[in-house]
C-alpha cells in the first residue's frame, strides 16, 4: 500500500495558482492566536497544540458589497453551472477555493430545505418555529456541506488516503466524497455503537472500515496518533476546511429568511464542530454587513453525553469536563469533544446557551418531528426537546423566531424508530406519566390475516381511537 506524503506545502499549494477569489490561507490558533500559512497533518498549532481555524477575512468577500454578494448568490440559484448547483460552493466568496474548479468534489450538497413545523408550533406555542433539515443532504446528514470543501483540498493536495473517526455520519459522508474524488478512505468507528444504516453507507462507498473496540473518543485519539505517523489526510471536524464548508448552513438559512435573522438557532452538540462553524458564519455575516444583528446560538446535548454543559456550568467554560458518554443518540455519543473551546466562544459571542435533555425527552421530540412528516435521527431531535426546556426556563420567548437544525435523516437510525413504536425503547423503565406521553406518538405495525375483513376491522378501530 503506497501512501504519498501530504505535506503542509501540499495543503497550501492551491494558493499560488488560485483564481480571483482565492488568497493564501491564514490559519489562526484558537488558543495562543499565533498565525501560520502552513498547517501540520493534525491541524494543530505548532506552538501550543490547540486547534486552528481559517481566517476568512483575508478573502474580503471577493471585494463585493453585502448587496452585491446577496444578488450574486441569488442569481446563482437559477444557474446550471456545476459549482452553482452546490448549496456550498454557491457561497464561494466566503470559502477557501481551490486553484482549479476541476478539483472540486461535489455531490450537489447543501440546498437543504427550511420547513415550517405547524404541529410543533402548536405544541410549543412558538408560532415562528422552523427546521433547517440538513438530513436532506446527499448522504443524509449535515456532514456533506463540510466534506465537499475538505475533500476538495484533500484531492488537490494529491493524497491517496483520507481518514476519519466517526459515530457514523462523518464516515458515510467521507467515504462518499472520497469515492467521488478518486481517493481511498479509512474509517474508524466504535464497534457496536453506530447504526447499521450509517455503517452500510461507508461499506457501499468503498471505505476500509475498522470497527474498533472502543468508543468515539478512543477512535479519534487513535486517528490523531495515526496522522502524525502516516500521511493520511484527516477529515474529522478538527480539519478547519470542514468547518468552512459547514458555515454555509448559516449562509443558506439567512438567504432563505431573506436576510432577516431569526432570534434563536438551536443545534445538537457532539464533537462541537457544527456549532462552531455556524457561529463562525454568523459572526462573519455580521462583520460583512450581511445581517444587522446576531441570532442567539444554543447547543443541546444528551444528558449522558453532556461534556459541554458541564464544562460551561461547572468549569465556567475554562477547561473541558470530559465524560464517559452514553446515549441512544449514537451520533452524539461523545465525551471528549475536540472543538469545545470554539463552541464556548460562539455561544458566548451570540448570547446563546447550552442545555441537556433526557433520553425520554429526546425520543418524544423525535416522534413529534416525525409526526410533521419530515422526521430526523435521534441526535437531531434534542433540538426540539431543548427548545421545550429553554421555553420553560424563560430563556427563549414564545414570540421569538426559532430555527432548529435537524442534522440527520430519519432513515439514519431505523432501529431506534422501530423500538420506539414497538414500545421496546425504555421497556419497563417508564412511569405512568412518561408512558402515556409517549403512547399517543407510537404507531406500531399491525400483523393481520390477509383478508378484507381483518383490514376493515382494523381501519374502523383506528377511526374510533
Ligand atoms: N447530529 C448528527 C446527526 C451527527 O452525526 C453529529 C455528529 C452531530 C449532530 C453533532 O455534531 O459533532 O459537529 O457537534 N456526528 C459525528 C460523526 C461526530 O462522526 O458523524 P458535532
């Protein structure tokens, strides 16, 4: 097996030949704030070891005014040019761009719908409640918006192998983009702790898939060691190009809202890359004059994987409180989140908060989003459960416009959904109140003899219920 070296020069060589929009990348350490134009394989600061971020101000938004940018992006919505068809690359003035368009690895990601949630609006009493459904991306999760950018730079650097540690969605996305970009992919996932549908995606897209006898945190630690030893290009959200792509969720959302900022954006938190990316985008939009004010950005975690909540509440956001993560929302079963400092910064900068929800609250919220006819995976449903909690606390007012970020598709975790509807989830652990709250949301399948009578009788019973 031959793995070419992916040097920092390789990572940056796009810059010199880049077109009008491209400029040298400036990486800034989020800890000591030192600046570099070359990033090491592990994307960590050479001085203090903290994470790097890309300073996008260097591109000066292609020299365009806020109105000129908005109208350029609007016009691109009716263009059939390959880059314009991507809901990520359409916003390329605010992204790192490769030297040549030919290097872009795209599956027409982004373009994720913004749905109204009339049923949940009634239940929560929040009339302007919206869901930005990132689960409608090509591989079924928000990861695609970051992966298209990072995979593009991986390809441009000439690497053969890309790699990630994952709770499932990153690996599915990385494997797909690697396949499209002609690269090989190595996936490290915790054995028995990711859903079969995510695992099957990685297999189908041709990844070398290793199920490690550890949790996500163990997989990520091992990957960090691997990239220092072997020239594989890391595609976890530690890679700042990933976060640049994930910023476009916020650009697209604001465009869908005709540039009127919502009051509140609520996002699930795991490794905390997505919240960091959304926050970075909001701050950039404010600085560029694309929006007049910042929405609050709040992060919701599962109670059993609440490292950020504990970090903020018990350690004042100053040092990470790691946890041994346990939750049925396997996507966010993470106890040692890499981007915690980035997340703390953007939560504070936007005036948001972080909260935790129980497994039952999450399951109920997931079924309520399902009953809207759109559905999502368990990790995404923490947003609605979190909103309910923030409403009770008075942190969110019912008059506010609230956007829930649904990060993954309903089909990502069918086991959870089936167990819920067949009353197998939480079996024997619910009290009467909890059970009756869930009962009306359960729709178990009915096994019948194949007779007209049997179906008619069942229909009549359902009509009466
Ligand atoms: N929602 C879903 C569906 C996810 O897959 C993830 C993370 C998150 C939320 C949390 O996002 O990590 O940026 O805070 N999944 C990663 C993975 C870790 O490997 O697929 P985050």
